[in-house]
C-alpha cells in the first residue's frame, strides 16, 4: 500500500485530505506541526509527502529543505495560501516537486499526487549534462558548448524531461502526460511536434551534430552527438 505523509496544521483541511486518500486506497499518516512532521518523514520514509507551507513549530519549506539535505528524494507536494509566482518558485527551489495553491479542489490534489507517484525516481542534482548540452535547473538556463540557448519555460521543461531520459524513445503520449500534465491524451494534436520543432531548432544549431532525433511514427530520442 502506498504510504503518504500529510503535514498540515488545519484540522478540517487535513481530515478532508485523509478521508479522500484513504478511500482511494492510500495509507495516510498525518502530522499537525513541522517538527513532528520532519521526525515522521525521517522515520517512516513515505512514498510521497504533502506539506503545508506555513506550519507551527517549523516552516514547511524548512522541513523540505532539511529532508533534501538528508538526501531524501521523496516527492513532495507543497500546499500554500501564497499563490504569487515568486512564492511558487521559492517552494520549488527549496525542494518541492509540485505546488498547489489553497483553496483547491480535492480531485486536483489527488491528480497531482498520482502524477508525482508515477514519476521515475530522479536525482536532485542542480545541473544536467549530455555531451555538449547543459541545463542549470536552478538558474533555468541552457547551453550547448559555449552557446547559450534561449528557452521558453515549456521548452525548458521539455528538454529537461528528455535529458533525464536520454537514449530512450519518448512517445508523444508520454510527453503530453508528463510535460503538459494531460490526463487524457487527445486523439489528434500537433502540440508536441510544434514545441519539439522549436527546441530542435535551438538545440541543434547550424553545423552542429544532431542530438534530437525524430523516430517516424513513434516519437523522439535525445542522444549525445
């Protein structure tokens, strides 16, 4: 049974989350303050955590930061009433894997949690490298050799996903689900192809060896040149 640790000080919110996740077959542990929550996270090693940002005893982001310093890579969904872009960015940079703003629909929380649990285990390194290609995950910058690559946020996420799975065939369905968070893949859409075309143009510059390969009828592969 998948074990979830919920660290949330609001009793009503916690009861709703626990009830919903329990009904869906999850084993849920609940802590109402940051210090106890950190201790439980270290002792129980759950499959995923749901952590409120503002907690008594110890701030939720400090809880996450402490776990990351312990090399705990368990996926974390951050809950917060703070929804500004800077707040979300800070939550993710402190070690959160996803960020959900209060108030939220419980079905969205479940969907986001399930998406986190589906992700393959990934290291929390801050730089990804493949041949001459380099991504800085903190500064959100990309380079090929000495050349800077200007990527839009979605393009960066797409390239990051591909770099973490270099050499693997990635289908359009996989990319739509993981990069665009589509729960149901549309029968016809050129969304992936349009974005991939832009990323290929930026990554594989004139005179450079090709790194992004289109496998006709199947998907795409990123390989070192």
